[in-house]
C-alpha cells in the first residue's frame, strides 16, 4: 500500500457521488472501511463501501441492512465478491465526485440497476431510444 | 427564437406549481371568499420562489448537480432520508391529485365519468415520461399552459373597478364573515402553493436535463424572472375572476368545473375552450413535474443514473420508480378520493416541510467548493433568503395547528 493521503474522511468522502470509468453514476459512498496499521497505530481508509444494505448498516439498521445485502447476493446480482467493497487503488480522484477506475458493471452498487434493466425496462418497447434529441 | 423557447423550463415549472389541480380551485375559492385581500401572499410567494429557484438553478448549472443530489452529501444521510420520505409522500399526494385533475378536465369535455379516464391519463403521463424528449415536453406543456392567460383576459373584459381591486390588495383586511384563523389558513395554502418543494426539485433537475453550464446563468435568471411571476399573475387572475363573477352570485368554489365558470360567462364558449386547454395543460404539466420528481429525488439520494437525457435503459431504476409512482397515484385516484382535498392537504403539509428543502439550497449556494468564489450568493440574495427561511419556519410551525383549528379552512 502506498502511504496515505490526509483527508477529512467524513467531509471529503462520506455520501459523495461515485462515478465509474465511463462517466456513469454508480451510487454513493455509503460507508468506509477503516484499518489500523499494526506498526504505527494510524487508522487508514482502506476501502469505500457502497451497495445494497451498506447505508442501512451505517444508519444502525443492521438487520435490515444485512437482509438487503443477502437478498442481493442470493439473487446472484453482484459480480463483485467484495459485496460493495471498492479498494482505494480503484479510485482515480476525490472531490465532490469520487472518480473510479473500474466500470460500473463490476460494482455491487450498480447491481440493482442491472436487475431493473434486465427484468423490467428491457421488456418495455422503446427503452433503447435516446430521449434527448 | 432559441432564447424565447429557452424560458419554458421556468414557465412549465411555475404553471405546474402555481396553478395545478389544487391551486386552481384554491385560488378561485380564495377569490370568492376573500376577494383580493390575500393577493399580497401570492406576491410574497413569488419573490420567495424566484430567489430560491434561481439559487437551485445556479447550483445545477455550475456543478451539474441538482438540489437533492447535494442534500445528502452536505447534510448527512439521516437528515437526507427524513427529507426524502417527507418530500416523496407529499409528491405522491400531489401526483394523485393531478392525475385525477387531468381526468376531470377531460371529463368536462367528453362527459365520460372521470374515474374511467384515470387509467388512460396515467398511461398518457407515463408515455410522455418514457418517450418525449425533455425540451419538447417543457415547451409543449409550457406553451399550452399559457392558455390560462384567458383568465387575465376575462378580468380585463369585465372592466372592474381597478381602484377597488387595488385597494383590497394593498390594504388587506379579514372579511367580516371570516375569522383570522381561516384567513391565516388560506394565506398559508397560497404561500405553500407558490413555494412547493417539487418546483425546485424539478427546476434544478431540468437545468441538468437541458445541459445548462456556467454560460447559461443568464438563461437561469430569465427562466425564474419570467416563469414564476407569470405563474403568480395567473393565480391572481383566477382569484380576481372568482371575486368579480362568483362572489356576487354567492357561488362558492369546491370543484374544478366552477373555476372556469367566470370565463364561460364573460368570454363565451371559445374562452371556455381555451381555459379548459389551459387547465388540462397545467394539471398534466404538474403530473409530469411530480412523477419525474419522484424519480429524481430517489435517484439523487442513492446516486443512481437518472433523467430523460439518458436512454431509459441507462437509467433503469429511475424509470422503475417513476412508473411505480404513476401506478400508485392511479390506484389511489381511482378510489374516488376528492382530488381538491388531496392537494389541499399536500400543499399544507408541504408548507410544514418547506424548511427541509430550502435550507440545504441556501447552504450549498454559499459553499465556494461547489460554486467557486465567483458564483456564491451575494449578500443581497443571502439577506432575502434568510428572511424567507424565517418566514418558512414560522409557517411550518403554524401550519398543522391552523389546519386543526379551522378544520382545513371550512
């Protein structure tokens, strides 16, 4: 791991918009994974957590959050084994928008989008047109 | 020409906000009961929505992010979810009333029972959301909504004693047959109608849909300065019509069909036809505004792809939410609930929730990390906005007690 950048995690990261490699919106920073370094005792942000149930977890609704997370896994939607974990090396830049280096397809936070597209929208005629002129 | 067409986002937003289903009836009822003694509230409301809509449009143009997107980021997920739940519920009530309102407007010309038209209207609203490009949508319904100007023509044709109207408006008093409580209740209803939160959700999202950037700040200003005063003018014209034509004949207003009566009796059949087109467009526009807003605010809170500027496949969850909202509104409307009552409640409840929406806008519009040093609020705007925040807070506290004391204005 590279040496960390100093950020005010709650202010510069939490609840910010995520954008994937191709500019698609793909969820918000629902929570953060913190790891304490064994040598120095400093706490590092090691991953962004975003996906089904993650926000509920943070808000203290653990059972509901866990249920949502499991439902999403059971439906085999996320191709992401980390269940909504986005490690720091997949982040290109911070700012009002957090820019990722991976496509949305690989993220758990985008799984619901896939489900809605394949199970609902794809069955309605005219879903492919580009609405804006 | 592009310049002129460019202001229709503001026009549609304002018409959908000021003269939608409930407000048409509320304005006429106010005119019939209070004359022009509550006209000042409309003016106060117009100034408030102009100030806050300009801010929300400016934020959207500069960081391409509409209001609700920033609410969670700046004020945290708990505050955000409370705001989301409240706004969504109010939005659903309004959408229900609009779907019923469009059906009633159509039933006035077709003499088919309006309940049978409700599913048809719901499908029509959804089709426009699904297929019609945003820019075309705002122009079609904005322009058709201008038909409501026939109410202003009606007032002019009556040739009223302008001095008397002006006198009522400038030195308002509580009419002898009313109590201060009903006066205050109607004042809050008018104020709530002017500043309904879905206007800023829709307006700022629309700014992103229309692809506004920092270069479009003048367009933003033109939109709010033309759109919202126009909405206020229409609402005053409807009020004056009811005061001049209905009040002397002791006709109270509690149905949509009575709103257009003054136009029919003064301008005639053609006038009535124009008024009905206007009413159709205004209620339909408000239905679009609220159904899209339902999708907008949920998608913004959760960070989903959204909007009509991407194809439906690219904003799948957004479209699912809009569809479900329209479906639910249809099911509620079809039970035969009185749409006028539904909007009355939704306006008054939204008055109670107003500070939740407007406070974050003020915070973000003052934050240089989002706006850059050049585009944060001026002191002048901040001064007015702060005064309005105080008004909003007072209104929010008084709304529910007044609703109980006056039995919702009856």
